[in-house]
C-alpha cells in the first residue's frame, strides 16, 4: 500500500444481490482477510447499492447474511475488522446526498457500469442506479478510507471517488480533508473472466450458471464446470507465448495462479505443452481444495443467523462511531446551521 498523509484505513463492499462467485472471492474477499492483519478495515455489505435494482425484501435479508457468512468464512475476523450492513449506518446516505451536489453529471455520464447495467433502455433504470457510484464514493469517504481492495471492474468508480474527494476539498477550501482513495487491484485474480467466454467478466448476472464458480457450488459441480470450461484446440502455452487470441486459456491460467499463489510464469512452466485434459482436472482439484473449506464454513455460519445478525449490528455501531465525527466536520464545512 502506498503512503498518504492520512492514517491508512481500508474500506470495501460487496452487494447482496446474488450468489458470490470465484471472481468476488479472488478479486476482493481473499484480500480482505489478508489486509485485516495490518490495517484498520471496514467491510460493508452494500444493501443500499443492491436496491438500485429490484430486490425481494425477504431475499435481500437472506443474501445480506450470506455475504456476511462469506466474509467470515474467507477469514475475516470480526474482532479485527468491522463488518456491517450499509443501511445500518446513516453516514452513507447523508454523505451521498452531499456528494450528489459535488459530482458533475458529466462525470457520472461516463460510468461504463451504469451503461452495462441499465442496458439500452436507460430511461427505465432507477435514479439510484445512475448515482450508484456517488454512493460508493460516500461509502469510502465517510470513513476517510485510503485504500480499497476491489476487482479491476471497480477502477473507474474509484477514479470518480478521487475526483469527488478532490473537488470537495477544493470547493470548500479544505485541502487534504478527504484522502484520495486508492484501489488495490493487484494480483492475478483482479479480473476473473467467464468460463464460457474469456472476453466477458465472471458475473452474478450472467444467465449461464456454467459461466461461473459459485462459492456455494459443491466439489462435483466445480469439477463439471471446469470440465465444460471453454478452451481451444491447442495445448497449454509455452513461456512467453502471446495469449491475446486465447482469452479463455489466459483466464484459466490466471485463476490457477490466483488460487495457488504461484505466479503466472510458474504456472505456464509447470503445464507447458500439456493438454487441457491434464490442466483442467488439476485446476478443478485446486479450486475444490481452496473453496470447499469456505463453502463448509459458510453453511455453518448460516445455520446460526442470530449470531450473524449480532456480529453485523455490533459492527454497524463501531462503524458509526468512526463516521459520526467525520460527518460532524462535513456538516460544519458545508455551512449547515447548528452543525
Ligand atoms: P460487487 O458486489 O459487484 O462485487 C464485489 C467485489 O467483487 C469484485 N469482482 C470481481 N473481481 C474479479 N473478477 C471478477 N469477475 C469480479 N466480479 C466482481 C468487484 O470488483 C468487487 O470488489 N460497486 C461494488 C460494491 C461497492 C464498493 C463500495 C466496493 C459499493 N461501495 C465501496 C468498494 C468500496 C460492486 O459492484 O461490488
């Protein structure tokens, strides 16, 4: 992590809007557990972001607990890191409004994720979906967080968060009030692609379940999905070989690398010239070895929802203690009466 004049603080979030998959795990969760040993960390379950598209209320509650269980099962320790639901801490919505007044529509219009999610008919998308990245900036800056572990798809949103922080500091002449948060996207798991199409991101919303490995998939399903994963007529590449025309193979090598902690060079060297009949089962075995304990722990945590709720509510109190003094300063800076 690079140095800033602010005390380092880590913030990240996951939406409770569908099953967690390998991309979420490698791009975000795996880093959460590592960072908690060195830094103050807040890991939010961003239910306010989830409702930018329709969520069934009962399902939303269940999925919020599932994300909490996934955090815990991947090693996030509530004694070390704060985990909580976004909707339970008021600072998120309050600061999001102030930032709606700081951010320019031109900036938000450039966000590619809105275009992807809204599809062709943007007029039917919720206003919340449009201002989604502004709320994301508020999430991070309500805690003056300096570092944000995320997958590569969030880079543009992090750029916007920096622009909003900078403009707030300039507009109100409070240089350095908000830090300019930095995305932590290093590592081979930052952009996990679909198993059916190496040019598309692995995603919760892909209609094909075979395109992703869900954290709830059992060993048999994981093996089957890797067996079916798209490859090509070739064999495993030699070191230095250009894989730009073989995105599926490139992706499987990245996944192996991220799961094994070997770098890509080492993975390529180990499997050079082998057929996919050798590589795919090796990858499936590795995925099962790494994911099965997480899946098992997740279901154990989920068998005691009251305990999850206790952890989340205690986390929300701690988060509010950090954000409240920051919000008091923000209200004063903006010039609200009585602040
Ligand atoms: P969400 O719920 O879509 O994804 C959660 C995390 O998983 C990462 N991710 C991936 N990483 C690698 N490969 C993939 N195929 C892949 N798919 C998803 C995402 O980059 C993310 O880190 N906008 C955020 C949620 C959010 C947030 C925040 C994150 C709201 N406020 C503040 C950080 C800080 C999102 O869409 O998450």
